[in-house]
């Protein structure tokens, strides 16, 4: 059966369907009703109101007469129930409709109402004869209401037409099942054909809801199957690359590291070690709140690669962070006599050429940089481990780009944004996760407060005192792409204002538009304690580590998302001092704005904040960019349907474990659906 076989399908309508993404009969069947109406719910006339959508009214026909002349002729019918009366008007086909009404007998009208003077009126309602006001049995079937769009309306594709098409398809189209029998049984799902019937023609809302679960599951399941299969392929490719700690690793932990590791760090390192020695490729995510100390864990892992004669790479999302990692590595690695290089996009050609030669020749043990590290031109001598810091800034695709580099290196990714479990199960589902719980000893919880512009003087007085006693501070301004010019001006003016207010302090301005060298120099002066106040846009949001900085003022705090505020705040509270974060909204706060800032005051816990943020914003916005690599699910919602997500994940991963190529007869139908699904999304998954 083809779309073209449907009744009343003009060329225009076919085009409208195609423009709406409906190319096959099956696509049309997946156009699920937005809602269902239930004609059996009857409203008394006195309770009607305009704009409340279509309703059923049952009344006795009081009068019917034809009013107006010629073209304006219309049928007007008045019906009455115990509470009042209502007028029904028919402009077209009145000769037919007049036969539908008999004075003094009961009738049910269904449609939206409008008020004209005293009368409520319905234009062209649906008419059904009934025996009595209680005679609603015949309305038991729910009527599906389909989503519409401008293409549909232009081509006159009404609800009735879609409903009819769907009926034709449901009775004529062959709808095969593809979920394995065991899964259908396990979750008590209807077979696909029945589930589609239940979506379009449910006997009850409960039945429709139940059917929808199956389709949500399907979506999650195919996605998880993809992730499982990607991971399985990676693991296969990497067999035999064992990495063991050796002299560099042990010298680092025993002689160089100035502090003892936290339990969380130890756990993460031990997970990494197990992975590296398992004979399979490591695919691990280290998740730890801001300041948990992920960098040393990464360094430990990289040293294991070097101990085994391989190179390691560390990728950061911003130049500032790459530069900082470079400094840290310098501090720790230089004493070991190892070589390391910084590779970013902004470097001069000659320098870049020199670095690339070094990497390819194997001279350089560790490469630190931005995503420039994984561009085509960069060739590694023998890359054993790739680390991606702040992975939430990259997607599944970037992860796979890295892995295509050289010779299937082990992969370690780190994220400070505590991704709620349900999100982790989607975007990180190809990774094993270690969570670093807790912060290094001696950290004091940051104190957070909200202050208005009226209190600015007090805030500045406090800032002055703290700086005089040796603290350093960040003053942060928002900068978003849409209003970049304005935002930049705002930050610059804020900077000038602070300079006038504190002429004796050393104050610097930092933003993303500056040249790399300039940014580096400014960060270095701040890290060295030469700059006391750093006025900055959100370029410092991720990763920056200056333990002496203990004050942060966030201007226009209402414009930041919760997770972003938490990330920013994570720049302070990194030393032993009491730190303070002052949020300064500059407009009257909206309701969600108030909830956000209150949450910041109430907790320092990244996971709690992330969960709240996800609820407030939904998964798409939560991760910010399209780059986040979050898949789009059409029916399912990763927050609301997390139980289904978890189930589908387990099922999919077990299947791939048992039969990675889906060769067993029981997966024959699944394979037929899965292969094109995966192929279509190869760009998203960064494969092929
Ligand atoms: P994040 O997890 O946010 O990336 P960092 O790796 O930047 O955190 O570490 C934050 C700060 O804590 C750094 O200054 C680091 O030197 C310090 N640090 C890390 N681990 C420990 C530890 N076990 N004890 C004391 N300080 C630590
Ligand atoms: Mg970090």
C-alpha cells in the first residue's frame, strides 16, 4: 500500500504530507492524536463558556426555523436543558440539517460555543439524536484529534480526513512486529499492529496511554541498541592494548603530588586501571562535581599510557582551560623529564608545524589542547589514551572522532556538569561511569547570597575588605551570542566602573573575543595573584582553577541557567578559605528566576542542582547547544519516561552482549529495522 492509494489524496495533499515529514503510510500511522475527545461528557448550558473548546450539550428541541434571505438563508435551532437554552446555526446544507431536528425531542450537539448577547450559540455542531439527557452510551468511543500544521490547513487536510486515512491504513496495511518476543512478553506490550490500533482508536484513555508506552520504549530501545553496538565495536577493535602503571606513574603519585588523593579519586583511578588492564578498550566517564579534583586523575591515567611507551592527549573545550591544563602538566610532568606540547587553533603556522612534527615523531609524550588536537592534520606516533575534559561540551560524535584517531586509543572523558541519571543514560550510554564523590578535605562550603542593585554599595564595601585582606575575586557578566555586542559593552562598562570605584586595586577584563596570547597573559596574572579582581564573561565558566580566588559576583544573575551558575560558582571555594558567591539580578525576577536563585542559595550540591535545572528547562536546553549530542525523541521524554529508558537500556545491552550482530533468528525482524535506523543516524553517532 502506498500513500497514493489513500482516498481523497490530491497532489496538493500529498505534498503537504511530505512537507510535514510524512513520506510513507507507516509515517502517517505514527502521526499520533494530540488528544482524544470524549463526547460522553455533557455540559449543562448554564456552565458553558467561550473558548473552552468543543463540548457536548444535550437539550430538547424548542424551535427550528429558517431565517434570512437568499444566500444568507440559515437554519436556527433552539434547544433547552434544565439550566438554559442554546442556539445552533447552520449556514450550509440547512435543507439536510432541518431533517435532523424534531420539536420536543432530545438531541445532542457537539462543538465549540460562542456567546452572542444572551445566547450561547454553536455554528455547525455535530448532531446526534438521543433518547434522553442520560443517553450517552453511543459516545463511548474516543475521537482522535490529530495535530495540524500550516501545510495541512492549506491543503484542507482536516481531522476527519486524517482519521479516515488512518482507518484505511489500519485495515489495509501490513504492520510487522520487530521487537523480539521476549521483550514483548517481559513488558507486556501489545504487538505493533494492535498498539497502533489502540493509539488511533482507543476504547479508553488508559488503553491509548498503554499503547504509547510501547512506542516510547521502541524509540529508546533503538537508540540504546545503537549505543551498545557502537561500544561493542570499539571494544572489539581495541583488544589486547594493555596499559599498566610503571615508573612514571609511581613517581608521580609517590614523589610529586603534593597532597593525598581523596577516596573518590582513588576509586576513579582504580576503575581506570582495571579498564586499562582488561584487554578491552576503556570507555570511561569520570563524573565529579566542580573542584572534586578530576585533573590529577587524568594525569595519572595519562602517565600509565606513557609508562607503556604510548602518547596521551588531553582535550579541553576552551583555550583558557587548555592553557591552564598545560600549566598544571608542566608543574607535574616536567620534573619527570617528559615532553608535552600545547596545541590550540590560534597558533602561528611555524610553531604549529613544529608541534605537529613533534607529535608525529613520538617526541612529545602528552599533547594538551582544544579540539584542534583531533583535526585531520594531527597525526600521532602512538596514541594510547585520549582524555576529554568537560565532555558535556562535546557530543557522541566528537567522542567517536577522537577514537578514530590513530590506533583506537583508550578513552577517558570527564565532566563537571553532573548530568542527571536519565541524561547520562542517553548521551553517555556508551560509557562506563565512575563518580568522584566528595571534595578534597578542608574545603568550606561556599556561602551564596542574592543582592539587588540597591545594595551594591554594601557589596562593594565587602569586596573591598576582602581584597585588602588578600582575597581575589571574579566579577562575571553574561555573554550570549544573540546579544554579544551589547553584552560585551556591558562587561566593559562594568569593568570601567569597578576601576573608578577601586582605583588602588589591580583589575583586569577578560572575554572570549581577545587574542589567545592576551587571554593567557591575563589568566596568568590572575593565577599568580598579581590581578585582584578579574572582570570576565562566561569564558571562565568551565575548569578554571585559581584556588586563592574566593569571591564571585555574578551580574545579571537572572540570565544564567542553574547549571551554569553552579559551574561558575565552582571557580571559587577551591582553597581552604571561606568563599562567597553574590548573585546580583538586575531586573525583577520571574517565578523560575526566583526558584533558580533560591536553589543556588540552598545547596552546593551539583547533582541536586542539575536535577532541578533539568526539570525547569527540559533536556534540550539543559545541555545548551545542539552539539551536546542529545538525541531527539519524538514520543518519549527522557525525564518523564526514565523508567522505560532504563528498561530499554538493559534490554538493548543484553541483546548486544549476547548477539552483537543480531544474527540469531529471534532478532531477524529487529535487524531489519535496526540497520536502516542506525545508518540514517550515522552522522549523529559519528560512525561510518
Ligand atoms: P575539577 O574536578 O573541577 O576539574 P581540579 O582538578 O581543577 O577540579 O581540582 C581542583 C583543585 O583541587 C586544584 O587546585 C587541585 O590541585 C586541588 N586538588 C585536587 N585533588 C586534591 C586533593 N586530593 N587534596 C587537595 N587538593 C586537591
Ligand atoms: Mg576540571
